[in-house]
C-alpha cells in the first residue's frame, strides 16, 4: 500500500445521479492510499450537500459557473490558488468535457489523471457510468478490489429523521419526478405519466399494507398537488427533505420506485430494493448500479425503438409509447416479487 496522508482532488461536477455514480471511486482511493487520505471534491452547489455527513470527503468546492475560465471565476481560482500553497498528490478528473481543463492544467499536483491529458470516452449504450468512472481511475491504479468499488453515500441519522417527519413503519417510497418533469418535448419523455403513478398508488394501497412516501425536490412541489387529496397511508414529503435526509428515508424503506432520475441513484446506493422505470433511456448505462447490497429491478416495455434518448429516433417520436403504455401493473408485479 502507498504511504498514507495523500491529498486527492476529485472533479465530478454533474447532476445528483452523476455524482452518486462517481462516489464509486472513493473506497478504491482509500484502499490505494490508506485511511489517512484527504479527499477534496469539486461539485455543483446544491449537489455538494450530498457529502454533508460523509467524513471521507474533507472539503467540497462548490462551483457556480463551470463554463467561465478560471481567470474570471472566483471558485475555480480558489481551487488553483490553494493547490499552489498545498499541492495535491493526485487530481482525478472524472469529467470528459473541457469545462474543467483549466483547473487541472493550472493546479499543482504530482499526478493528473483524465482530461485534458487523457480522453477516456464512455460507451453510452453498453457501459454503466460507474464502469466508466472506474476506467478513468484505472489509468492511475488498479490496485483495489473491483467488487467493492460501487456508489457509496452517507445519510443523516435515521432515528432523528424518523422523529422529524413522523415516518410510518413499513413503507415504500415513490419518486414521481425527474429533472425534466413537465417538459413537453422529447426531454420529458423519460417521465412516467401521472395517471400511471396514481394507478400504482391505488394498487399498493389495495394490495398491500405498505404506507407510501412521495418524495421530490422543492422546485417540483407544485407537481405533487396532482395526487391530492392524499389517501390514507400516503404522505407527501416533496420539498421537505435535504439530500442526506432523503438518503436516510430510502435506506429505511422497503422499496423505492423511480424513473431515470437523481432519486433512483440515491435509492441504488441506499435502499435494499429499487424498481427503476425506463423507456427512452438506456438502463445499462443509467439505472442504479447493481451490487451485492441492493436488489435492482428494471421495468421496461423493451420496445424495438428503445433506448432512443440522445438519438435522432426520439426526435421523431410523437407518442412516447415506451412510457405511456407501461401500465402500473408491470411495476406492481415487481413489488409482489419482493414479498414485502
């Protein structure tokens, strides 16, 4: 093992799901460098809250304007300036775009992996994002247990969260929204229709004794009014939870149901059982990463035209059949299989 007290900067400044997938490099780095490693992370402001209770991450740099060059960007300049005073042993750039090349070029570090020095493209149709992040790490070292390399996140205290929200026992979490909810164009095609969510709620209430927790961020809270008046055993927590609180809620759940979204990746890293609903997006790349610690089930109609996201096919699609025709009974069958 390499000597301890190494200092590493990780650059992964994407959305919530992207960042969670990137946490798969944390334990390998600790295995490579030892428990004395000091890890800093470059993140978006809101996403940086993911690491609030994670003692493995010593500092989070929250970049507000990623496209601005460092000479006009106080956040980037701070990273570079601090590295001049205390150089990094390793900068691991997990991004494949050019927005963070200036940070890597001008920061001081003994070793720099990834862009702009190595372009390691991802295969969006065959490779999970976790595998891509690990391939970038492999350019530095493969001296870690690949089977243990998976997304890992730390939530708030479960007992405190149960008391704060008066969480009922034995519940399922439903995540009806995603970052493109409400979009009328093809960007909104990953959403599952409201009528299907309502049907699923009715089936869960009729066929099981489970309570239902609805979760989403504060910007989506208006959307949740579509489920009102709430039936008995259904609780709306949209806009009320922080990311660490959501982690704790999902960890205590019996199951989480979500579409391709940041929430489904929180579930993949925290919950025991996850049902991930996919239509236009490629579940091989963007579903929760399957590990020995979770049980991920994919629900999809598997139409010949799917997946079509980020292709010309979706631009010509007028009906969004893959999600419109995916009946709630498909999801309910998956819940039955879990024997909750």
